[in-house]
C-alpha cells in the first residue's frame, strides 16, 4: 500500500512540477526584475507540496562564491533555492538547455550550461562563471556531473576545480541527504519527510593545494557516515 501511495504521489508531483515549471518560464521572461523572487516562491511551494522538513547542520557562508553539492534528486536544486537568499547561478548540462520549451528554465534566469564533450565548453564555462560572479551571483555546481543512486557518491569531475582555481574562489561543500527518498524522478515515487543539509567548512581554491581532492574525500566521508545512520532509522 505504501509503495502504491508513493508511486501515485510521485506521478502527481511530476505532473505538477512540469506544469509549474512552464508557468515559471513564462513569468521569468515577463517579470525579469522579479526573477529570483519568483524562483524562491516556487521553491517554497514545492517544499510545502511535498511535505518536506529541512534540517540544516553547520553554517552556510553567505559570501560563498561556489557551492559544491552532491546530486541525487531534482529537489537538490529546489532545496538550495529555497534556503539561500542570493540569486544562485546553477551549472547544468547543455542537454537540459536544449530541451524543447523546458530548456528555457536555464535560459530565462541566465543559468550556466556546459558542454562536457567539447573543449570549447570549458572556455565558455569559465567566461560564464566570471560574468555571473561579476553580478554578485554565487555559482552552484554538482561535481559528480549527474545524479547518483542516493546510496553513494560518484567520482568528481574536474570542471569545478578548474573554475575555482582560475578565480581563487571561496568554495563551500554541501552534503544533502534524503532528497531522493522525498522525490525519486527515475522510479516516479515521492514521500513526505526530512531532508538533511550539511554545510562543511569553506575553503579558498588554490592551484598550490589539494583542496579539490580533500573536499571530495570529506564529502564522501560525511555522506557515508550520515547515510548509514539514515538507513538505521
């Protein structure tokens, strides 16, 4: 019965998600000056619809220039949009921007798309990050490059490291747990409950240190420890 309910909730939520995203695209083009405000209101609505309670651990640094998050659900973006007061610029795969109609969810708020198969894509990524930072927009990236199963993290790709080293950015790692349980868009299931957001200590990126590898190890360790405790509940 619980599985049927979770499946029904998941399907209904995805339908709602698609409809409201389309509405958001239109609104963001019409009310460009209210772009960020609209996204935060939309994120708040998603959190309420899903019945999510967010537990924050650690301190989010408001002057962070680059957030690095693990990725397991569509909700990861929604959650940080809901929590953060600044106009975040998300780094997304070019394939998302190329989606018919829905690709405007990247274009309308001027997010950053990257072609990982093209060397010129890295040059564009660097230029786009510099542009968004000049507008006082923090950048958020999923170093795994794609969604994981939610059981363990995937190896990090080098894009975040290259960009952060280029500009000597202040980087804050963030570990999210429970978002896939709340919304699994692969299996189309959804349940209400808790999501845990853990802010790790920020670092200043430098070519002279192993900060990127250290963050990968730290995030993996925290995720492994927390997921074990999560599974015991």
